[in-house]
C-alpha cells in the first residue's frame, strides 16, 4: 500500500524541488506508510538550518516532533526557511 501527499517548499527552498514542480512550488509524492517529516527532509537533502517552519495541513510541527510525525494519505506538508525582513 502507500500514501500520497502534497509537498510544498517556499522561498529559497524551492530550489530543492524538481524542475517540473518549481512553477507551482508543489509536488505530489507517493510514499510508504509510516514515512515521517524528517525522512522527507532527508530525501530532498534540505539543509536543517533552512527547515524552519513545518506545517502539515496548516498545523505547526515543532522541531522535536519531526522525526516521529508520520504523514497520512492526503496530507499537505509545507516547509518554509527562516524569513528575514520586516
């Protein structure tokens, strides 16, 4: 079996998406059951210092929970880098 999620990267992290996903900054991913947020970060080789804000369906996932937070079918995982400015 498996699950399908929508994976979104924003700002400077968009560079880590495959070319076809850069227009929409979103990618559909087919994953194994039990895949965690941290495994997706590793799969796309995202620098941890740039993985600042992590949301699943709009809900914040604190850094301490990312290694254990399992993704579910239909989830949208969105990651933002630290944003400077004001």
